[in-house]
C-alpha cells in the first residue's frame, strides 16, 4: 500500500512513517516543516527506497493536487496540525488556518484525486484527531465515540471543526473516510515543549519542573508506537465512515506522572537527585480540562487492537531515549517558544 502522511516530520506522524516503512509500505511524507517538525525524526527510514518527502503546506491546494497526482497514494493519513494547547491560547489564528482551513484544502484535493482515479473502493482518507474534542470528564466516566463534542481550548475547538468537516465530506460527497481520536501520546522524538520532555530535560538541567495548578489533572497516556500501530490498522481495516477512539488505558494524575519520571532519573542520572525536589507548582492555564479517559472498546472488539506498553514501561523507554539522544533535543531547545511559559491570559 502507498501512503501519504501529512505532518510526517512531527512526533506522531514520524512514528507512523517509521512503522509503515518498516512494514513494507511506500510512504510520501508531506510536511511544511514548521517549528515542531524535525526531519531527524524520520532519519531511520530516510534512505529507504520506500520513502519520499515533499515539503508543502496542506493549505496550498495546488501543492496538494500536484503531490497526489505525482504519488497516487492508496490512502492519506492526515496528521498535520497545530497541536500545543498553550500556543493556541496565545495565538489561535494559526490553529484555525492549519487545522480547519488546511483540512478543508486537503479534503478537496483528496476528493478530486479519488474522483480522477475512478473512486476506487480501497481508497481511504484517515483523519487523526484528539480526545480533547470531547471536553472534560469528572472523576468517573470514559469518552466513547458517541460522546458529545465540547471543546474548551482554541486547539480542541479547531480539531473538533476538522472532525466535522471530514464527517461531512463523507456524508455529502461519499469520500471514504475513517477517523480516530486518541489520548495523550508520549515516547521518543516528543517535541521538548510538551509535559513529559519538559520534566525530563528540566530535571537533567537541575531546573524547576513546572506543574500546572496542583498537578491533579488526569490524562490517559498512550505510547506513541502503540498509537502508530493502531493508526495503520484502522487505515487498513477500519469501517468506512466509522470513528475509533484510541487510548492507552493508563490514567495518571500529572503530579504522579512527574514523580515517576523523577524517580527514573534518580536512578539513571543522580546528579540532581532527588529530582522531585525540583517540582514547582505554577499558575494553571485557562480552561485546563480536569480529566480525559478513553473507552477503546470499539477498536478492541472490531479490529483486535489493544495497547502493548504500560505507562511504567513506556516512561522508562522514553527517559532512556532522551538520555541517549541529547544531540536531537538540544538542537530543538533553541526553537521559538521552547522553554518559555506560554498560554497565560491577562
């Protein structure tokens, strides 16, 4: 199968690219190479004759038309998105442009391509989204595919809008789509502005580890390589027009997650130990959702997928990866906004 992966130089997209090539799929990686993208993420497969790269913006319809005509993919996995909630609070415009207008542009290019090819039954437009579109949970309950949308940040609102566009293009035009909404990802190549890399890198430097509020917000953590496996499975075997929630079944309070990472670093890099003394509670961000948790029954029962990595195992693998790949993360620390407090209103 030949795949077009948008955002394939990003965190989750690059995991999909690496796994797809390893499984023998031809992949064209389409990425604008914005601040959070890094071609080093796909270096392990860059020399493969199954891999090609196109630097392009999904908002550029002419570029999307050309790439689809040149590469003629059997499926599009659409991961290109602005994704950092804090940045969406400071500058929502780019989230509207990329996540909404960009998805519209790509849908229209995909529809035109699919039509030119004779509307093959096997073509798929796979839209990758987030559990944040469902809003927040209380202390109990799980998000299902039927949960009402109630986004609370500019980021999640823009992703919710893109989900609705994809669904509409299926219902109105018959475009064969599948959709997935995932919980929080973590693992190798995670951009250094997100929580887990921030904890690791600040702890290594002996700097304060910022935790929003009292660290009581709960997330369901999904190892990125498990997510990539699920995405390829849904793309190949998911029912057209169907959405699938993908979760790790690994709920943790932020403060507990941070302390677990500190304990791992105490053992591996004891210079600043105990690292949990660096934990610093900071002003919470506006609209911070209390809890996310995924019910992944549908993907388990229909497609036979379940996560293979526990959060304890995944965090250990992630910490070890960052310790072994200092050149990768040091190069990214100089990028715009990294290491700064973002997402404050007032």
